């Protein structure tokens, strides 16, 4: 009983300390809130603040992520080769490989993989 009360008291003290620290830090941030605002001088921007983004690079990145996830699926299959039924293992690995090849051909036909147009 005494141990439970000690743990409850320590938990209450720790949470109170964290709340007080939050209030102190939050008050400081509230005082500096105007420093965080962007400066508006009233002039129009001459150019856009956004940088151009290559769609081709984005598609190559997505393609890399897809193939990376597929490798995460394929690698455990190598470990299970000894313990699983060989026919089911070959069927599953060939299905994954065919799906990957079909996706690669589809991306190639849509000229996503070409770097220069």
C-alpha cells in the first residue's frame, strides 16, 4: 500500500513539474510569437518562391520505393526455402517476379524510366 502511494505521489510530482515547465516555455514562446511571423513589406514578389520540381525525378523515386518494398517481400522467401513446400514456394516467388516484371514493362512503355526526353 505504501509503495503504491509513493509511486502515485512521484507520478503526480513529475506530471506537475512537466506542466510547469510547459507553462514557462510556452510563455516565452508567446512573447516571441511576433518574431516568428514573416515580414511583409507590401511589395509584390518578382518571382515565385517555389522551386521547380522534376516530375520525372518524383516518378523514379516512387518506382524505387515500390521495388524496395518488393525486395523486402522477396528476401524472407529465401530464408523460408528450406522449411516450406517447394512447389508453393516456386509458385509464390514466380508470381511476385511476374508482377514485378509486368510493372517494370508498364513503366518502361510509359517512358517513366527514361531520363532524357
